[in-house]
C-alpha cells in the first residue's frame, strides 16, 4: 500500500477516535456553566469520562487567564502550561476544551504522518489503537509524542540543530523525550561526530534556557513546582505498594528505582556504543522506568507505544499494549468512582479486582518489552539490515 493511501485511511481512523472521544467527554451543560464544579469529578468517574483538560481548567484558574508559572503554579513543564493558557482564551470551558482537542487531533495526525514514512507497518498500530479513545484527550501527551517524533525525524535527516531545538521543546512539554538524549550523545561520539554533538548540546541548552528562564526568574517557586511535585509525590498503589508488596517509603522506592534504571542504562549504553540502536535502547529504558517508577499514570501506556513504534517493535506488541492500556483505564476509573461515591464495595474491589488490573498492566509492559528484545535478536541473526542511528546491531 502506498504511503499516501495509508496516510488517508489512518487519518480517517484517528479522526473517528478523536471525534468519539471529544463527544463522550463533554459533561452536562450545568457543569460547563460553572467552570467545572466539584460534582464534575463524580460524573467523570462514573461515565469513564475523566480528562485533565477539564480538571485543570478549574484547578489552575485558567478561566481567569492567570499567567502560568507567574501568577499560578502548574505541575507540568513550561510549554504545556503555556498551551493551556493559550487555549483558555477560547472564552469558556467548552471552548477551551474544543481548542485543546483540536491541537491534540492535529498532533496525532502529524505524529502518524511521520510514522507512516518512518515505519509503515508499525504506523497502523497507532491509527487503530483504542487508546486514542481513552487517552487521546485525557492529557496533552500526544503533543509531546509529536514533538518527540519530530525531533527524531530531524535527527535522522542530519538536521541536527533543528533536532536539538525540537528536543528542547519536547522535553519541556512532557519531559519523557529526555530518554533519547544520552543515547544520541553516545551514538554521535561513537561515530566521531563530536562537533555535531557540541552544537546539539549548545542548541538544546540554549533553547531550554530561553523557554524556562523567564518563568524561573519571575517566580522561582511556581516554576519549580513541576520538579518539587514529582520529587515529593508519595508511592502510589502500583508496583511497590499494593496487596502483595508494602513498600510506601518514597526515599526507598526512589533509590531502588534509580539503581535499576541506571543499571539498565549502563547496559544499553554499552550496546549503543557497540553499534546498537538508539531507539531500541531508549524504548527499553523507558519500559523499565515505567515498571519501577513510584507513580504510574494510565496514559503512560500510550507513551510506551510511541517509544515502541519509533523502535519498530513487532506489531503484536501494540495490540497487547492497547488491550492492557484500555483495561488499565477502566480499572483506574472504576476504583476512583467507587471511592468517590463511598460505595461499600470499594474496599473489596481494591483488595480483589484492582490488583489484578495492576498485574495485567505490568505483565503487558514486560511481555511487550521482552518480545521486542527477542524479535530484535531474531532480526539480527537473520541478517536483516539496519541503518543509521537505528543501529547496526543490538545484541540483547
């Protein structure tokens, strides 16, 4: 199938997901008229229709057009807060929501367009995943994915300065694209492109300073909330603190997670140095990070799919991630709803059903990652040619 035909068909599928998501997330009119009052949460959980877009419109006084990071703190990187503020000028909660949905839909189409040219086979996984229905409008993640893909696209085409600028925008929109940067640095040093590395470092830090310094100087406390908020977050009921494991110490979990992530990074960095794929290494490291991090938000599964698609994981892994991601969404909304309404069954669900959802989540992440590793090994053994920073070989 030609790229153009795949682009058209996939774009139609993505549009259907987004229109469906946009309609089902709109709350009743009385809630919209009151800038999303408290009882919106009850409606959202009960209808599997929660979205940060509406929630943060109220929480961060976006309806008053308070300047992000200067007049109001926001627990996200700077560029996301700026986009939220811009969208709020639509004049109402519904207008803000629809403008934001439009941005996210366009970002999804652009991400898909690049994917079609990058890896047509894996691109189908994105356009067909039901996670676009559950997570496409839950948060601003798809814009971060689009920026990340754009930075990688530019890097592969030798437009290194533009890639560094786009990576800076991606990192200070959602931060997860930072997982690529150390591997890119290693690959450039390995390939004796140290002048390129120097320019990319200069552009990245220069643009990062341009993005952050005005807010950091104007209101250091509000600007630094993103970093303090994530450092101080308690251990959620995910891998470390549940019915099977009871480790709620933030310090202990942070230390264990850091050691595990660093260990995997050192191993994967060695493979990149020996000619391995930047993109496979970053996808593996990100998967390990999701497994051991103290907090897991359900939409992170969409990010893992994005990392996997860029690394050209097998198509079946995206089907598995989709099943796990949708199940995780339903499981999370169900327990939030039960506790929100004070249901008698809430504790029973938390003890018996919710942990099974967690187990499914982590089995899906582990199975997808391990499957990708073995698929990569088989491709290498079959002498499938690999090019560019995608790696000459990666001997897992």
